[in-house]
C-alpha cells in the first residue's frame, strides 16, 4: 500500500501535478473572470449612465429651446393680438389659448401685464406666475417645480404684455425618462422640487442633503416593491442656478445577473476540480505503462542496439511524439556518417557560391584547396591547382616580390598587383589562420577579390577632379586677368582695347556656360532625370542660335565658320534648347581643334524625312585608339600629348544623349584632306500633302 503511494511513482506524481494544475487554473481563470466581469459590468453601467446623462443634457437644451420658441410663436400670433385688443373678450382668449396649449402639449400659458395676469390657462395652480421677475428656466412656485419661458407681445397689443409658457418638471421628467431610462430628482438647498421617483424618496437622505456624487450605487427601499439598486449621476445645469439635478438608473437587474454569473462560475470551478482530480488519476495510469516501455528502449539504445525499431502505440500524443523522437534519434545515429559527408558537400557548395575566391595553402605556399571563384579568376581547372605552388598561377608584377611573399599577416588586408593571362590585375588579399581537423597540412586561408575595376574607378575619379579643376581654372584665370586689366587700365584703354577685353570676357563666360551646361546634362543623364521636350521647331532658329553662341569664340581664336547661305525654311521635331546645346558642343570642339586661320564648315543635307547636320574642321582628326569610345563620358577626342587642352570628354556624350532622345543619330569620320567630320540627324515635320 505504501509502496503504491510512494512519491517517486509516476502515477502519484502525475496525480498531484494534475490536481495542482487544475486548482491553479481554476483559481487563475475563475477569480480573474469574476473580477473582469464585475469590472466590465461597472464600466458598462458607467458608460450607460454617462450616455443617459448626455441624453438628458441634450433633452434639457431642446426643451428650453422648444419652450422659448413656443412663447415667441404665441406672442407673435396675429389672432392673439386681435383678441387682446378687446378687453371684454377674455373667454375667447382663454378658449384660443386652451386649443393652442392642447396642440403644443404644455401645462400653462399665461398673458401677463407687469405683475398681473391678464389671462391664465392650464393645469395646476399658476396664479403667482406673472409675479416672477425673470420667468426663464426652472422656477419654484408654491412648492412645485416649473420650467418657464417668456416672450414679449409686439407693441400692436394694448399695454406692455408678455406671454409666459410653463411646463411642470414632473411632466418633463416623465417625458425624459422614456428616452434616457433615468429617474430624476431636482432639489435646491435641501428642498425637493420635483421627482418622478416618489415611492423611493423616503430613503434618499443623501440626495436631500446634497452629498450625492456621480457613479454612486444607492440601495433604495420601498414597502411595496422591496429594495432596488440605483446608479446616480449629477446632471449639470446652468451656472446661474442653485438647483441640483440627479439622475438615477435602475441597475438591480444588471447586478442580479452579475451575481448569478459569478455563482455559476464558482459552481463550475468546483465541479471541474472534482472531475479533474478523478481524471488525473486515470490519465496518470495511462502514462506509466508506455513510459516504462520507452525507458527499456532507451536502455537498449544506450547499449548500442540501433537496429531495433521503437514502436509505441500509446494513443497519447505526447508519448507518441517522444517515441517518434527516439526513433528519429536512432535513425540519425545510424546514418550519421552519411550525413557528415552531405554536410561537407554543402559547405563546399557554399564556398563555391561566394564571389570572392578562397585559397588554403600550407607552409610551403602550396595550394591545398581552391574554390570555383579562383578557377574563374585565373582560368585554370581546380584539379590542376591542388598541390602546386601558388606562385605558379599568380605571377608578380614586374619589380615586385613573389606573390607568396606579399601575402599579408594574419587578420590583415593588402592589395597585390599580379599578372593573369598577360594582363595586370589588382587583387585584395586577406589572411587568417586555418587549421581544421581534416585540412591536412594547410596553415593559412586566403580570401582573394579582384579590385581592378574599383581601382580604375578611383583613378578615373581622380582624373575627373583634376580635369574639372583645370577646366574651371583656365577660363577663370583669363576672366580674372581681363577684369583686373579693365579695373586698373580702364581710363587709359582705347575703345578697341576695351572691346577686345570685353570680347575675351564674353568668350570665357561662354566657355564656362557651355561647360556647366554639359556637367548638368551629364548629371541628369546619370541620375535618370534626363528628358527632352520634343515639338515642331524651326530648324533655322536652331542653327542661328548655335552659331551666334560660338561666333565670339571663333573670332577670338581666328577661326571662320561657314554655314549655308540659304535659309532653311522647314520644321524639325526637336527640343530647341537642347538641340542648340548639342550643336554648340560640336562647333566648340571643331573650334578647339582647328588651327588659327582655319575654317569650319556647317552644312545640312535633306535625305527623306531626316535632315543631316554636318560639322567639319581642319584639325588633326580623331586618333584610332579613341574612336571606339569617342561618345562615352570622360573620353576626349584629344590625347594628353596634344597641344590642345585636355577636357573632361562630356560634350560628345551629351550630344549623343540629346540627339538619340529625339529619335536621331550621331556619328563621325576623319576627312581624307585632314580634320574630323561630325554629323547628327533630326526627324523633319512632314507636310500632309507630301
């Protein structure tokens, strides 16, 4: 008996665990549920009485407006004015006001002269009504509460007459209760004015003393219906009044329902505890047998028996999962060697997928492993690399040490130039210790990355900055010198000399403007913001604008521009400003590379629905090595050995972008008699008749 109840047995432990869990769950779920339910009920009741409070305020405002409008309407009735003109016609006035009062549902209508009543009709005892000095809003008359509204009768009636409309607060509260579900109590200075809850007034000492607050639960008693619970709310009135209005919401049914739900929850918790305890005993006994069987299987695996399959149909999901886990462990251990080989293959594939090349070398700088990226870099099969010295495949640049001697120390980086297939390549190397268990005698791991293009970009950027500095400095220096000369020698200079200096300034400004325009266009092309506004444009206007812009530069350098003598009277589909800029770039290049006294020919040829514009100069032409990249950015048609200034090479790239964006084309050729000829095409606007 005691052995069966031992605390080390699974049945006993599981029974205790289940019982404690059920008890904790019951308390953890039941008590918060009851608290949440009570809090939710309180929140809902507070929200309901807040809504009723707001509804009452709206109803009070509407009632005040309604009574004021009624008083004004009665005072302005022509029939009433006619009846008041006859002082002996009191009975007719009373009948008229009675009919009117029944239709508008008010208790009293009075016509007053100063403090005396001319005519009073309605229920109750409204005799002191006309003696009130300011009959507006809530008023106490002979212990009864009234809501009054006054309006002066127009001067057409005899005397200073006014109409007072009154409705008892009892009827108003009865009307409001239908819409707000509240009972009302109105009092002032401890004196009760009105209430539509008379049967509970004797048990309301707090309200009469003025100590009642909002959201207070009041237990009120009645000899006939017994006790009832009410939730109170203080309804704000006008600041000028001393009256206090309290609304009461009957919450007895809600509280009773809440108590019933809490009792139900407690009853269910007790039943669950009893049922859970009995169920825990049954479940714990079902656990013990399959667990013992799993323990025996685990002992067999510990002894090395991996061939016996673990089968346990316990009909308990958790134990079946444990059985499946043990079976998976048995299979995993049995096939561990195969899995290791698969992982090795996966690691090799991962290394081969890396863009950077990976090498491992031993102490004699022989290759022990190479990834596929190394094969792609040097163009040699991996089988040929293994076991060979690394210097056989990575030849040092002339004047440099062997590649193996330039390998950086551990955890450092270095850039090393090497020759691969006769071409110089810049490699970025990083080194780390590499001594895995099965790596043989490999001691170092190298990560190799080709950074030739990066270095070329850095070098190109440096050249670009140097060129742009040169392009700005030269014209700015000339402009500065001309301006200084003008400032210093202006009184002594002749008109011709001043014109020459101003012309030099104009040329410098035009050069800077053209250069800046090209920079802006190149930036917009690079940023993807380049656009053209193509529309029918007069072709001759483009030619004239371009020639007028470069003519001062040509005259300054002694170059003559020859253009067609006949005006071109046709339209082209083009962006006039950008096309003019492209033509200015071509003319500027021609002027730049023309010798002093040379000539530039600007000609046009009509071919089909296109016009060809050709610009020819008498310079040296374009060297053969630069022809294939002439229209690329940062490529100039000149060479560093030329006498001509070395530019940025943006002009022709901008020309190509502008013309091709307008469905045109660009090209060039060297002239047999010397010089270069550049041409562009533009689509013409064809006449419908053609």
